[in-house]
C-alpha cells in the first residue's frame, strides 16, 4: 500500500532563515505531487504541483520554491522566510492528474 | 465569484440528524469533484469522490448538479465522530488543478 511521509512535524524558524521541507511517497511510481499551505483559519492554498521528475508548476508567486529530485521526493524550500510564511504545510500525492489526493501528516511552521 | 465556495457554518446538529452541505463552483468545464474531511489540526482525508451519477457510502451521499454547478454532501444519522470540517475540491476544467473550498464546519452534539 502507499504511504506518504513528511518531516518535520513542527518547526519554529526566525524571519530571514532558510527552509527545507521534505515529502516522500512509498508504494507507487510517478505520482502527481502537490504542496499546499493552510494558514490559521483559512482554506488550503495550492503552492506547487509536479507531474514528474523535474517538472514543477507554481500556482502562487512568492518566496517559496519546490523541487522534485527523485520520482517520489518533493521538497519545498525558501531562502528567507517571512512572517507570512507561517502555516500548516501539506504534501499530497495522486495517482493521476485530477485524481483523488492523499495527504501527508503536514508540517506546522511558525516563523518568529 | 470565487472558484469554489462553501458555507463556513458551523452547522450545529444533534446526534441522529440528517445534514447537507453544498459547494458551488464557477468553472463549468470542471470535471472531477471530491469531498474531504479535516479534523482539527490534522491533514485532510478523502471522504468520497463525486460522480455524475452520484455516490453513496454508508451514511454519506454525494451528488453533482452540473446545471447549477454545485456538489452536495448528505450525512444521515449523524454521529458525534462526524464533527469535523468538510472540504470540497473541484479540479479546474481542462487543467486538473485542484481548488479547495474553505470548508464547512460540522458540530454534532449529544
């Protein structure tokens, strides 16, 4: 069966520091991968999605970037965090474009 | 008009009640639709897909109305454990990019 891992579970970072969040999927090949952010009391905002290695599409221009160095690995990065980057970051995978998505446990980021 | 809209609630219902939520979408070319459940401070979990012919899973029924551009979720015989936020997802027509609604909060009380 498929599983999705995200780490760390919680993170507290100062403004201006770099960020790297990692997501890996097991038990499937060539998944569609997604990064979302959910700010406190808000809906899920799609940040990036990827249909294959090295293929990244950005939904919202900001100081974040994403990479997919391996088939089942998706990384979210920032060179300098802003206070507004605080939120609940969720990675998800889907077997097909437009298909059912399955979420990892998320990383709760607080930028201080 | 927002791409995907949901009544935020909260819907406060007694155990055993039937409750229904709607989710409207603006892009008539949208092709796939889903309902997710999100518990407080947890990740969303897939509840069910919404097919053109409707979909039923136990106490949960999902319907799609393309003419009026909305999907619905009906929960029968509500349980305390149904208390959660229910998110609808609509994939943007032609691109399969998912858009989440902001969710509807359900509170089931004894």
